């Protein structure tokens, strides 16, 4: 898991061959004006889901894991968003089998720690990062960039 500000995005472009395309897209588009839904950047290799959601309390945290995609989640508007985090190895209580089509599996385990993402910050979540997003109070607009491994 990585947490940082967009002003430092260039430090992370070398971590994966597709990260630079994500940061170029953020730089060249008014991402805050994007409508909710999926927007392709490079087909199924890189796309972004724009969401507007109501945050929920920590007691309703659902840890999720992915296998095919890395997430870069960027908060566009609203109050700070809290994320729960646990390593994949600590995610033991699955709600259901892995959903291959949606590339997600949910767990009821309590996150090991919590961290906050502010407007203009992003978090990078690898398949080994169990994460419980959308925690806090209020309504947010966010981008969830999906980068194929």
C-alpha cells in the first residue's frame, strides 16, 4: 500500500510499466468533471471507474482483494476517505468465493490498520493489499484506476 499526494506522482511511475499512462491521464484530463462509470484508457489493461458514494462507518468495513488488477484510488471531492488495510495473509474469513468476472473477493476480517486519504491524494493497492475503502462520514467522488498486472 502506498499513500501520497499527486504532486509526487512522478516518483511512482517507475513502479509499474502502466502507471505513467495513469498519471498522464490525470494530468491531461479534468478527472473531477468525468461522469460516473467506466472510462477506458487502454482497454482492459487500464481503465478508471468514477464513483460518487456515501461513506460508511468503520464497523461496516469489508476488506476486498483483487488478483488481476492494481488499484490507484484518487479522492476528487468530499471529506477525507478512510481505508482499512490488512495484508492478504491476514484475510481469512471470506464472505464468498472469488468473483473472477469482477476480480474481487470480500472478507469480514477486521482491518489491521486504518489510514486517511485527503482530496488530491491517491493510494496504490496491490493484490497483496487487503483494503476496505469508503469509510468515514459524508459523500465523496473518486476515481478508481484499474491497472492490469
